């Protein structure tokens, strides 16, 4: 057995740093089979316990290495409504692959489960004429899903498969949530998201776009017209550091920047009429996946120099290692143990520099990570003409402020039962980032999947947590 994963071909850094085409190029059939043969088919399948949607990982891999690709895909699709998405953006290294027995062996890497999932999903898209029987509507009950991100799409698809009439309400003009507005084309081509959404449409799910629940559609209308409601609106409200100079021209939130680039196709201007100004020297604040996406997008849009500024070290950064290494290869410069304290503007109100201070790490804080503390007298000036803050997101208040009786936690997110998704309002469930705060695509999908099961139990009368 090979100790290392079968390598996946990628665009060279020199080529990809100036285009938005997908970086990772995927496996060939021969490469996929070779990687599948590394799987030990463990009887206890610990990898499954690391998957938030519980995919039969040994099962789909076994069928792949036997050459039964359609059967492999059917197994995947029976658990995961978005396999081509998850195969690209899920952090398998800390989920299923972290439990892989092969990876526990000396000098060995785990089976590349995510790459195999991507291969099977892409093979199916190219080789299967998938006929989907509309399943929604065979039951009389109606369910409203608010938000069409990973949680909402998963809940909607699973409920449709159970026969419920499902209507999805989405504020943007395209379904997909963070999959379309937050993740760049070079990591997740939008045609793939569209393909997965079309599958859910074929199940009989209805999508109402450009519809803001709480404004366009009133909450009381949903509660009166639907037998259950699932809220999966995500965490899309930007947070700012609030330091002096935040209102200068050229200081963006990562949410605005990435939404303009991804959803509104600014990277294709003037083919799409969304302009975006990108500076020559760009500072991105933060070191999560969103920061990596923003930095790598700015580079592709023409920035000559891009810095990622982070107050802790490489060890503590939240970003996936794969994204970090890609950013390094592309020439992004990382300023560790560095905290911006002031944005400096020119006479016309445009940002022209960032004043920063060096940090040192002390004992752990509430997050469990070392606490960064400023070093007195270490201030320095970083010359930039654009800043993108990628320091996290919060809940959208439009819906929440209009929803009577819905209990929120101290951070403004919905209080929902972790196992069932049930909220304080009868018949209303919630899941994904609107409950947990910003997390991963697959965790949001897991929450949508769980909620769908308990919505079904509630609608059939088998279970009712609101009964006194």
C-alpha cells in the first residue's frame, strides 16, 4: 500500500495567479482507482463518524475501486445532496480523513476521501443522464425554507425526498448562499453549484428568489401558510474592527468584496457590469478561509502585492492548510503577530497606509488559543491602497428582528436544539451558521439534514417538543 495520497494535478502558481479557473484539476479514473485501493475497508469505518452527513465512505470507495462508478455515485447521493461541492470545499483533513486508519499508520497519509468524492460526483455529471423523479408534494404538509445556502438546500432536498411540498425563499437573485457569494470560482466553479441546485429543483422544490423574509414576505404569512419553517440564513453580516479610519475609501469588508467578485461577477468586468477597484498593495486582515479567498481574489484582479495580516501565528490560523499553501505558492505575503490599529488616509479620503503593532502570545484566552498582546513601542506603517477586513461575520438582523418569540443567544444567533434544530417557536427549526456562527459548509449541511428528519417527525405527530 502506498503511504502517500495520490497527487492531484493543479494549475501552476504562475498561471493561476492571474485567472479565476479552478486550481485543482481533479483525478483521472486511473488515479481515483489507485487512491481508492489505499482504503482498508475497516469494519468499524471510523471515517463515517467524522462526516457530519454520515456518508457511507467505505461503501462508495469500494464501488469506485470495483469500477462500479454509477453505484458509487448512488451511495454518495443518497447521503449528500451536494457531493461535487463537498468534494471541493469541505475540510476533510479535520473531519473524515482525520479518523482514517490509514492516516494513523507510521509515515502514512489518510485516504484522500474528499478527492474521491469530487471525482465520483464529476464523473456522474459527465456520464449519467440523471432522471430525477419529482418527489415533493405527495404529502399535504408544506414546509418553508428560509435561505438557500448549504443548510437550506440540504433540508429542502431531504424534505422533498420525503414527499413534502417545499418552498425556498432566497434574498439574492441566485440560490446557493455562501456557495455563490462567498467562495471564489477558482475554488468552487459556480456551474457546479448551479448543477447541484438544479437537481434539487428536479425533486420538486420551488425557489423564490429576490425575496427577503421579514420584508418582502412577512414572518406571520409564513407561520400561517406553512406547517413548518426551517431557517438557514447563515451568518452574512460583516464585522469590522472599528479602528480609526474604517470609513476611508478603499476599506472593504470581505463580505462585500467577495460578493461583488463572486455573485456579481466583477472578475468578468466589463462582460458583467459590476466594476470593482482593486489597489496595487492590498492588506487582508484575518487568516481564515475567507481571508485566503479575499487575498487570492485580489491578486487575480491585478494587485501587485497582497499581505495577510494576522495577530497570531501560522499555528493558530483557522484557514485550511491547502488554502494556505496555495496562497503561499501564489506569492501572498503573511505578516504574523501583527495587529492593525489605525488606517491612514490621504487628502481625498482614500486609504494609503495601515499603522500596525507587533504582538506576542500569552496564556490561552476563551477561544483556547494563545492570547495576543501588543508589544509596546513596536508600531510600524504598512503602505497599502486597499484593505479587506476578514475578521468574521454575524447574523442578519432583518429576519430575526421581525420574528416574534424567537429566542437568540448572547451573540445574536438563534437558539436551537443541537440535535433537532427546534427553536423556541412552535414548528420553527433552524440550522447552520445562523445557529452556530460561521462554520463549515458540511456542518451546515449536517444541521439541515438533522432538522429535516425532525421536521418529518414533527409533521407526522411522532414528536413535538412544544407540547406542554
